[in-house]
C-alpha cells in the first residue's frame, strides 16, 4: 500500500523499553541501599507496572497517581519500607537517562525518513519521554512527538491521533499507517482514529482480544515490505 504518513508507538516498537526499565530499576534500588536481585525484583515490578498501565489505559487511574502508586505497591509486595515519592523521582530520572533503541530501529527510521512523513505517539510520562525520545538520536526525523501526559489524553482515545492529524495537516487518512506493539492502545487506537494499523508482534505474543490489525510483523524489516510500493515509487 502507498502510505505517506507513518505513526509509530515508541516503547517496544522503536525503543527498547525492557532494557531501559531493567537499568532504571536496578539503579534506583541500589540508590536506596537495598540489595538488588534482578531475578526477584524485576519480574515483581514488571507485573505491577504492566497491571497499573492497563488500569490507566482503561481509565481507572490517572497518570499522576500512577507515578507513585506503582512503587507503593512494590514497597508493599517486597515488604521493604521506602518513600514511594522519592523512589518514583529517582526511578524516572534513571529511566529518562536510558534511551536505548531496538536493533534495526535507527536504520529503519533513517531509511523511511527519506520517503515518508513520520510521527510518534506515546502513552508516556513527560519527564521521562522528553529526554528518552525527544532528545534521542532519531527524534529529528519525526514531525510530531505526542506524549500522553503532556496532552492529557492517551491511546486508544482517538483524540491523541486527532492532535497529530491537526499538527501534520493530514486530510486523507487512507494514507496513514499506525505501527505499534500494543493491541489495546496502538492497534485499537488506530482503528478508533480511522487509520490502517500494523501490529508489531514480538516473541510469542498472541491476540486473545480479537483486535484485528491490517498487518502483522515480527521484525521491523518487514515494515519495508509493506511499504515496498511507496519505496519503489520514490526510487523512480
């Protein structure tokens, strides 16, 4: 298909959030002089964090509350007493410093930047994503980087897509493709906004929710195959 505009999710689509999260959690726990055991601490935190972000996407918790509530739950689960507000501040500082791209992401963005217009929509926290994404090595290739906390609206709400459409002056939505790893926020969000979607399915991910993307890929290189018509036309 001949898409002129690509909208990317950020974490786990272009950026290696798992690596950034691992570094940030380790450094924060060590800051609080707690003996760190990745095999214990990381999966517990990831379970808590995944659950609370789903609560946010479902509208049952605010991003402001989320920032500290996840660490209150971590403190309770680990039976370790620390100030969740201070822990949250330290964690977000470490996370902001860990801007790590997925393999092939930089090369893909550089290739696409010569052929299509691009934007990023992330359901992230401004203090973290400002440094991790807006100041990353690939940021200059994106016309718009929309951060949910900054705008007060998040995927899958179509309003955050409308913001991008308005900023980029997009009129023909048939020329827009959303690429992301989350069925609920990225794919359902793109569907809600009336645009085509591409699910970046990592590892052994399955689709139990019945949310149907137009395309599915397991490797970023496969996106170039979807866009082959556009790339071919550009070379002529």
